[in-house]
């Protein structure tokens, strides 16, 4: 088990999210949890795919991918990533606003995304403390995967 206080592994994080406030709070939360990280952000799906393809030698350890983005959706990006031999091993966490169409549809959505190759599906919380908790848990899993891999 990793020491949850200060894992000695640095994680390179990429956040693909078109919402400026969400990017701000994500960055703020990362700075308040005890995991060493470096964050880069992109604003839409098209920018994400360009970034990934131009940085194949320095891919992030974890990609947090918003579902609803302009130019290319998170679905489209996830599909492209998992079909690309250079990118398919990238850890992708789907990170989206609350799903209001009902728990059964959200459960089906999560199942579909996991089958497509996402490592996790996280609903963006409304509370900052909850965001910190979710990011901490998610990144501890990523540290474990990085150490094993």
C-alpha cells in the first residue's frame, strides 16, 4: 500500500475541460492534496488530440477528460485514444458534470465508458472538499498503476 500522505511518485496530469471555473478548481484542489503532480490543461477535444499526438514521448500519467466539450466530445476523444496504438495505454478518467437524466442512464453511461477503455468515471462534485477527496483517491490509484507499470 502506498503511503497516502506523500507518495514519492510525481504524476503528470492532463485535464481536458472547456469550463474555466472547473479548470481553476481542479488546479486548486490538486495543490491541496498530498500527491506530487504537474498539471497541463487543454480547452477542447480537438486541442486535446493535437496535444497528445504532438507529445507522444511525454504523455501524461493520467488524463481527466470532460465528456461535454466543443469541437470533439469526450466520447470521440476516448474512442480515438483507445484506437491509437501510441495512446491506448493512457489512463483516462472521464470527469463530467452531474448527469441529470436518471441513475439508470448514468449507470449505462459509466458502463459504456469503461467498456470503451476509460479507467474510471467521476462525476464532478459541487463541493470543493469533495473534489479534493475524489482527486486524492483517483490519483492514489494512478500512483499504484505507475509504480507497477
